[in-house]
C-alpha cells in the first residue's frame, strides 16, 4: 500500500477518531456512528477511505459488518503504531471518545443511538 495513500487517509479528524476507537476493539458502523454522534453515511464514507488505504479491514458477521485495525499495515509502517500507542493518548478528543466507548459498552447498547445525560 502506498504511504501517500495511508497518510492522506489519516489526514482527517473524523478518520483519526475512528482509528482511535478501532484500536480498542472491532466495531460496526452503527456503534461508531453512535459514539461519534455522526450519520451512517458519513461514518461509512470515512470507513471506506480507511479500508481502501489498507488501514482497517471489514468482516461481515450476520447482518453487520465489523471493522478493525489491519495488523499487517501496523507492522509495515511503524509511524502508525506510534500514533496508536502513544500519540492518541495525549489528546483530549481521543480520550473522550474512548470514555464514550466504555460508557456505550457499560450500558450494553447494541447498534443504536447513545443517549447522553447532562450533569
């Protein structure tokens, strides 16, 4: 895979947020859209760009398609591993997204909108 294509795919804030979530666990489109509070079409478009660049893979399970990080691309391009392992943890947006993912799991949501409560 072309390094230029990989860098271009990672050159978008929403795609970086998706990669950040997928480094924790495999997710389907509806889970990502609930966590990022984005539309299905927007999330799908970003997932397609990441998949086309080889950064993520998709796997169909029943009626759902789950996405995960492509381990081979991580091995081939060490800067992606650094981004995943070190850089994401330094930024509040990525920390917030992971906290939202945990809340999503704790509340046992399954492919639906995430309701947030205000304090």
